[in-house]
């Protein structure tokens, strides 16, 4: 249930307060498997079997975008096209030209598509209408663009925008390391990465190893700044913060697991309990993180 990665966006106040209206809007873009001649299909699916397209609980929503692609490597298309081009050359007495080769490749693609394997992946989206967050469980920008693009088609006007903070994450993380003083409610863990701001893009990484203050200062003097830093919030959630304000490798710690409600009578109740716990903890974590970075920058 816990999101592993948090791509963070802001939601306009009072937006998407009607879960049924949101589900109706998403239904226009419900997932349909790839047709025989389609390379890709994407659309919304139920995040839980009995939930409809929007799983809603106390102002917290869960959505799921499914993307299905045909597994048809370019190398297979090119090899088949070359074989077919040789056959055509024997028939017509000369090699196919550029335009004819393009047509051959297009025909080969159409012929192979119905035989290609379908590969599907899901991307989860958490919407917090109480604290105005929209979070995508992804790291790749392309996956986030898929989510935001399909949401924008369904919702007009689009109520989602980027989060900006007063202090850059890179500058803040560098200062926390130099001073060996993380912000309130946070502690610094062992993984870190410092990258050069010059053209050579030099990087140094510390994996499962704490970085000494003197080493930090040497790297900073050499033109590097922190671009990733492992942190723990309130002894409850560990994660890695990036210079792009992404939160990665999110993991609940033992104190949360020990206090988790284990009285659920069935899978549905357990799902509710897990989602409530995740939404509550991550909402507080995000609020503390924004505060640690100087607060939200107003447009």
C-alpha cells in the first residue's frame, strides 16, 4: 500500500471535493486494452476491485492509471523489413528507395502488431483534498506526464500545479550536512550524493556510510553540492530527498508497523487501515518537509 516514491504537486483549495464527480470525469478515459493495431493504450482502472475508478476515504482519494504497450522491438521490425526488402528487390529488379523502405517498415509493423506481447504497468495517484496534495508514485518524468496529461483531459479547469519552496533542496541539504544539523523532526541517514555544478558533472556517493563534516566541506569547496540525502522523519518514515524535490525510497519504520491497526476483519478493512495510515503520515511528513525548506513559495 505504501507509495515508494513521491512526485509532489499542489492541488488548488476546494478542488476535487466531489469523489463521484471525479469518477464520472475519469470514466471518459477508462482503460481499454490495446487493439490489434495499437502500439499503446492508457486509461484509469479501479485501484481496488470494489471501489470504482476513485477509491475515496475521508477526503483521501486513490487512483490508478494503467498503461499497456505492445512489446515490439525496433530490431525485430528492421530485421523483418530487410528480409521483405530483399524479396521486393528480386521481384522489381532494384533496391527499394527510402520512401518505399518507409512503407515496407510501416506494413511490417502492422503485420507484427497483432502477434506482439502486451506489457502493462500501473501508476498510483494519491489525492489529499484536505491538505491539497496530489502525489504520483513514480520517478520517471514520462510516467508523471502520462498521469497529468490524462487528468488534464478529464478535468477542466485543471487544478494541479507544481510545488515551489523558498529554499532550494540542494542548498538546504548541503547546509544540513556542513552544519551536521538537520531541521526539526528530521535526522540524517547514511546515504548521500554530492554533484559538481561545473560541466564535468563529477559526483561522489556515500552508500550505507555517513559522510564526515570535513569531507563535506572539501567537496563543497571543490564546487559540489548535495543532490540526494537520506533522511528519517520523526523516527517514523525514512526516505531520500533529491535536489528536484522528489521523495524516493519511502519506507515506514518499525514504530508505525508496531502501532498499525491489526483488528481488520477482512482485506477491505485492512486496505482502509493501511491507506488511512499512509495518507496521515505522509501528509504530515510533506508539511514538515516544506517547512524545513523555508515554506512554500507563493506565485
